[in-house]
């Protein structure tokens, strides 16, 4: 770990990252408040970079947006970030905490799968996607906290994947209206749900609800397994990570309660 003082980012850059977090993820923001103050800045900067990268692809940027993300990543790791608040703050994070480039590169690969409109036949296929777009972030968060033990990093990945599965379960209708489908296709066929019909006319049905419930059960198992990894983090970091785990699991339980 290098000096905790910012190298590239200004106080205004960090304030911009915080504003993005407050507006974009109330759950993560609430959990971040329980982190030690020394880590809160790095966690916020990491989130801001990942969120803006996701938005760049989600907003129809396509291959051009992906190419720009690769360039932004290369520049951040070279210590020459582009003139964006999140990029300057992220460059400080990777320098200070020694984040391997493979982790944010995996995140961008997952965004590329989104840009392709990729669908997932089986649960392992879906988990491979979730490992990229969310497990990678979990691993980076653990590394911010000083974790390097493989079993702790693996459980941090599990937490990220669980959160992504919760998001997918919550957003089935919204995603379908945007032409996106993440539920395992094999599950839908087994339940008698026609994927193309669902995309053409997104409507709830009991068989679709069964597939969503099945996904949430998988997320619950991962939330439980992630708890063992939290125990391997520094003591001061554990409340924030338990809060994130419990708050996000509750989102899935609310989906179930609402039927």
C-alpha cells in the first residue's frame, strides 16, 4: 500500500464521486457509511468508476464506448488518467491498493457481453456473467480492505454475484421492456415460459415467478456463504460488509413478499 494521500484526484473529484454514489446506489451508500473513514474514499472512487463505465455501455455507446473504457483503464493504470473526476480518483485507488488490472478488465468484459445482447442458457453461464460485472467489484472491494487470502477474495466474489442475481430478479420486467433477458433460458423452457414472447410482451406469470424465486434462492445461498469471507476482513471493515450483505439480501426478500 502506498501513501494514503491522493496523487491525481482533488477534493472536488472525490466530492463528485460521493454525489454519484448518493444518487446512484442508496444501498451501497448506506453500507459505505459504516466503513472506516480511511477506506470510504477509496470505496466511493471505485464505485464511481464502475458505475460510470456501466452507464457508458448501458446508454447505447456500443463498441465505441467499450474501446473508450479500455483506453480509460489503460491510462488509469499508467498513472495518466483522462480528465474525468472518477478516472483520477480510480487511478489513485489502483496505485494505493495494488488492484490487479485483470479485475476491472473482467468488469469491462462483462459490459461487452451486455453490449452483445448475450443471453445465458444455464445458471453457471449466468454466474460467469455475474462474476465479471459484480464479482470483480467484490474482489476489488476486498482488496481495498487489505484482503489477499484467496478464500476471502473468493467469498467477496460470491457477495458480488449474489447482489447481481438480486438485481436481475428485481428487474426482470424492466429488463424485458428494454429487450434484455438474464434468467437462465433452460429454466424458462422447463417452466413453459417462451423467452421471445416474454420480450415481446413482458407480463408476469406464475411460472415466471417460479424462475425468479429460484434465482433468489441461489442468491440467498451465496449471501450465506459470503458471510464466512467477511470474517476474514479487518475487524473495522466487517460491519460495513455485513450491512451491504444484509441490505441487498433484503431487496430480494421484498421481491418475494410482493409476489
